[in-house]
């Protein structure tokens, strides 16, 4: 059987190791706001580019300009990845808020 002094030494060393391994640095608020702004920008751009692309495709039909056709097509295709990137960033921000990594 262990003495009282040995038990105190064991408990303090065990708790000290646990405390040291669970320390984490506080997240910076600037990272969170940057991620939110980037996610919001991607979502807005993702929803706006198909409309701009559609307008350019209509102008292509009116003025018969090949450049407007190419730009409109590229904008319509780029909108899908922008929406996906924005939604992934929003999900990661929400997940970090639920875990408590991003303080308000």
C-alpha cells in the first residue's frame, strides 16, 4: 500500500500532465472574420455570376460578339465551384463555433 505522500505526488504529476496536454491557444478573432467574409463573398459571387453570365449571353445574341459569349459561359461555369467553396467555408465556421474554437 502506498503512503499518503506517494499518493499526493502521483496525483499532482498526473494532473499536471493532463493540464499541460489540454492547453490550447485562443483563436484570433481576425481569422474568424476573414473566413466569414470569404465565405460570404464566395456565396454572393456564386449566386451573382450566373445572372451576369446570362446577361452577357443575351448581349452576345444581340450584338453577335464572340467575346461576350466566352465570358458569359465562363461566368456561368465558375458559379458552381464558388457556391461550393462558400458553403464549405460556412460549414467550417459553424463547426468551429460549435466546438468553441472561435470566441465571439
